[in-house]
């Protein structure tokens, strides 16, 4: 009897231990610790989520008021982080070439992930002098027990994730004499190992690497303005490469010291290098406003004795009018030789054959379903659902869609109106903010509220 009881107790404890390990792994996978997810690749890997949106819609878990901003939310440690601007005075309006002066505070709020109730906030005074002055552009970046924010005027801050207390801060204008871009600092900071990478701008400092714990500068690289594209890491040829898409080129650097592997010119109009270069196998696609787009072939291996010289790249093709897809403020997806992206010239979602830039199909259903004519800068934010051909698509109208994207077609698998488009661009109402996906939930914000929408099966 005693032996049987001992055996049963042993199995019970083992079962509980396995459950705790599983829960721990599940919780870790349920976070969205920065722009485009934990790996910054725009892939949502969580299981147990819907594969289409039912006709009766989705469950709203909670709504919480916020102020203005383009910065998408981040989710970690049971908290949802929202970065916004609380305007105190000044008249805000949007004009593509005019800066607007406002006074107010930039604010990071930490909300309870389950209820949306505020836990803490970190606020500092910030005078705006930028175009499209709704609020911050950069999604908070979370690393272990710290959260990093970069405001529109260049305020870079490291905070304690538990209470929002300040650990260190830098001003890109005061500390680096950087010029604030017309549309504000917009390149989400990147954490890799012990370093934080951020776009600054100026002679020899388009990109700067800092100690993530202290803010101490470790190296600077590239003569150029900051642009708007966040740096990213590509693991190819046995070597980690820091990809920097600045206003005149895309450049591969050694992330440890900033030394250059290669650079290929690309000059989007108005210095609008915005969306991340995306990689599929040994191909990389870089695009920008109007007709800037180039497909690059990566090659080399770090196992050669001359490892620096062996990391190379070459241009395969460069786009012309009515070819490829020219993305502005949303990043395309590059999967199995097909590029999917919202085209800033046509305003539609376009699929492109990466072999030669040929357009395979286009649709307005993913951007503005009621649109039947030419418009500018149609926007939608694409997130791949695991290793499938299904995508979560957040439209500029405030709708969340699920669609099947393949070489042959776009297939709508349901749509749900989450919130109102409170922004304005070119005379139409828009919402330009990338959602966060975590804990089988979509977290979506505009300039008035953040909404938690259940994605659980």
C-alpha cells in the first residue's frame, strides 16, 4: 500500500513538474516583446488560435483609453506597454512637408494584460517639432527586466519593467547633435546580446551601438541621416549581420564593431527608408516609397579564413514602374519566393514573384475594401500565422482580417472591425499602428484607445 502510494505520488509530482515546464514555455512564447514580434520577422507562432474570423465577429476582452501615437504595443511580463503623447497645447495638423510645434508629454503606460487596467506610467516633458505630430512612432523594446523607448524627438530611455523607474537615458539631439527627421525618430531600437542599436544620423553615426545596461556608446558607423527604418539582424553564411537601411543604401555591418561587409545603393524619395529589408533563403528584398525596390542575393560563409571578404551580396534586379511592390510605412512579407506588400503608389496589396519582380495579383480588400480608384499610400500590416499560408492583416480602416495568401490569390477568411481610424492622411481617415499578438489575443491601438481582441479557438 505504501509503495503504491509512493509510486502514485511520484507520478503526480512528475505530471505537475511537466505541466509547469510546459506552462513556462507556453508563457514565454505568448509574448510580443517589440516591433513585429520577438524575432522581428512578422511571424506569430502561437498555437490554439483561430484560422478564420467567424461571421459574428470576435470577442472584445477590454478597451482602455490612450492618447495619440503611431507606436504599436508590446507585451511582456503580464503587461501591455503603450507609448503615446499627451498634448498640452498647440494645434496639431498633418502636412507632408511642414513641421508642427506642440507642447506636451511623451508617456509609456504599462497595462495589466488581462484587464487593461493601468499598472504604472513613465512621463516626461517633450516639445514636438515634426510633421504628423500625433505621437511616438517606435514600439517599446523589451529585454528581460528592462523596457526601452525612443520618442519622436530623440529621447532614448531604459526603464525598469516592474515600476517604470528610469535606469538611463540619452538624447539623440543633445548627446549626438543629431537632426530630428521631418517625421520624427521612427526606427525601433534593436537589442542583440549586450548591445542596443539605434538610428541616430550624422557624420559617421547613421547607426550607433550602445551598451544596453548603461547607454555607453560602443561604436558608430555610416555617414548619413537617420531615415526611418529600424536596424535588423540577419543570420546568413554562418555570421550574424546587422542590416542598416538608411536613406541612400542598405548596408551590412558586423554587429560587434560596426565594420562593413557590403553596401548596395537604394534611394527612396524624401529619405523615406522605412520598412525592414526582408529575407527569404539567400534573397533579400528592400523597398521604399515611389519606385525604389531592389532584390539582393546574399552569399558567403564565415568559415573561410578571409571571413570578412567572404560575406558579400549582389543586386539581382531593380524595379521599374508597374513592377514589384513599393512599400512605404508597412513592411512586406517575403515567403517561398513571393513578396506580399501594400503598394504606396497603387494603394493595394500586391503579390510579386521574387525571381523577376513580376506582379502576380493585387487587391484592395486588404487595404480599403470600398476603394475602386487610384489612391496613395494604401496601408496594411501583415503578420504570418506560423509556417502557414494564413496571415493576420490589420487594415488602415481599423479592421482585423485573416486571409490566405498564395502565389495564385488572396482569399479573405473573415474580417472584424476593431476600432475607428482616428488619424488622417491625404484627406482620408487612417490608423497606422502595428498590432501586437500574444496570449491568443490581438492588442490594437489608435489615438484614443487600445483594444484587446480574443484570437483563441
